[in-house]
C-alpha cells in the first residue's frame, strides 16, 4: 500500500499525491490482469518515460525500439523462475520514477553484457593485419572501421524480433525462456537468430572491399 511518509515533497498536495499513487497501483494491477486498455496506456507511459532516459544516456536511435520491447517483456511477462518485474511495484513512489529507474538499469546492464562481444570483434578485425607492417596496420584499421560500420548498420536494419533474439542468444539466454516471452516455439527463436546472423554476415561481406576473401564462419557472431 502507498506510504504517505515516502512521498517526495513537491507542489502536488499530499492528498493528490496519495491519489496518484493509488491510480498507479490500479494501472499496474489492471496490466497484470491483462486488461487491454490498461496495457495500451502502460505502453504509452513507458514510451514517454524512456525517451528522455535514452537521450540522457545517449542510446542510439536504432536501439530504442529494442529497449522498449525488452522492457515490456521484462515488466509484464511471467516466465518460470522470474515473475513479471511489474509485480514488484508497491506504490511507495510514483510509477514514472520507478519505470525510469528500470529503464536506466536495463540500459546500463545491456552495455555491460555487450562489452565482451565488442572486444572480440575488435580483436578479430585487428588480427587481419600484420603488426610488423605499418601499411598492413593501416589497412587493417580501415577495414575494422568498415566492418564495424557495416555491423552497426546491419543490426539497426534488422526486424526488432530478430535483433532481440540474436542479442539474447549471444548473451547466453536460454531459447526456451525467450520463446516464452514471445509466445512462440523455441525453434522459431533459433530460426530468427539464424536469419539475423545470415543477414549481418551478408551485409559485412557486401560492404567489405575484400569480401571475397572474408571467412564469415570465423566472425564472432
């Protein structure tokens, strides 16, 4: 239940703040029951909340739809061993502030998970040149930048479901859990990830001036 003593001081009266907290709780409970109008309202609210967070944390525009989708799944969908995160909201602060905190944690957590893959990509592309030959080093660096740009553009151009499936599998998430989120068979998740990989590999080879000599099977994704 809302605790009036936890309400931050602001121009809103104490009574109005309490009513706002109860309204937030009503929205959360309706969403967890699956009420369609409440879910649509929650979707709009989440979009409004994460937009300034993405600006503040410099989230690329191509990643924002994916972030929105991941948050909706984590907040609203119960999966074995992990209940919907929205169930932990207790009305001890505004829903907007709580969602802002969820979005911030998701963005920062995603960046931590993606660091190893980026490091592997850099190591791979730098290994393409001979460190003892300055010209080869320069060519390798140019190729690394071209490969990274092609990879970024390829990821941005993926269907959000393919992008989310590939990222989840790269991060080590079980396909059965992801399938539960999307309400599809886990074979579909594997197929989506395979389609994403094929699309990215094709994009990299097409953008690589030396693509005919690129062994796509060795690429880290």
